[in-house]
């Protein structure tokens, strides 16, 4: 039987989502718990990877079990084994041909920046190393990313295809925290953090919107900007 789970986790407590050798990862923690429940090894397939320090509010993963257990009971059993830094929000049965990664229609990420006084309690959960940003300039520059583009200059590592579509980018301020929300079909390695890094440079008046246009249009000319810290990034939602 194939199941789909929605997962929240505190990325500061893990080496990332993906299982890598003996490193402490979200995937490994959940697989170990499922193996105990299933009494046989279980491998999960995530909707995507998040890097070390990146958080999730709605990561998705599917897996197959040999036992017949209802989703409500499975969720309860899993949470008893994976807490306190991972929580299973939801669990449901899906068709056997469903794939958590390849069936994705839309992903949403948010990035948080604290523009106010440094707060040690928030250190693992927001970027606190940038101040005095020109948010109006950042909003204007963000519109350049909307639509289909080759994002080669904003992706880390080689790929066969760098094309991607971004549907919306929104800014929201709550007290001293700025949240930048990215909604699109898919996002590649370090892409959101690199987009934020570029917008921060705009907000600091170090580059202009025209510089961002050039990075998108002249994608074979390697141009690099600072990558925003992992701690401020959250995988907010995945839709199928």
C-alpha cells in the first residue's frame, strides 16, 4: 500500500532532508521509524530536498508498506517515533503510480529576514545579518523573476535544464520580520536562496534591477552573488 505524508521539521537539527551515509537527516529519521512499524526496511521518496538548516512546514513524501494500517493510526505511530523536531501533519493512501516528486504541480517557499533588533532565540529561524534594506526596490526587482526564465545564474551545480516558471512573489511584513514568498512549478538547488541573495543586494543598493535582467538574459555568462543564509528558508507548501 502506498502512502503520502505531509511533514514539518526544524531544519536546524538536521544535516538536510536527504539521507547521506551516517549523517542525521530527516529522511533517515522517518525511514528508521517506518522500518520499525513495518518490520521491514522502508525507503521514502521526497517531493524535493531541503539543505542543512532549511525548514519545512509541508514537505511531502511517499512510501510503500507491506502491512495494512489505516492512515490515522500510521500518523500517530510515526509521530511517536519522530518527534520532537519532526512532525507528520497528515497521512493518506494514494494510488500505486503516485510519485511525491514527479506529480508536483506547485511549490511555495518563504524566506524570513529580521530587520529589527537581534534576537538570539530566532537565530536558527530567520536571517538576522542584513539591515537597512530598501524593500520598495526589492519588490520592484522581484517582478523580473516572474514567468519562465533560464535560472542558470541562480542555481548551484550542473543541470541539463535550468528553465523554471515562477508564478508569484509576494512580500509581507509582520512587526520587524519581512517574509518573501515564492510560488512556482519547481525550484532547483539553492535557487530560492540565490534569488533572495540577489534581492538583498538590490535592497542594499549594491546592484540594480537591470543587473538581475542581465543575469537572466546572459545565463551563459557566469555571474555570482551572495547566497542567502539557509536558516531563513521554509518549504511552505506543495500541491498536487
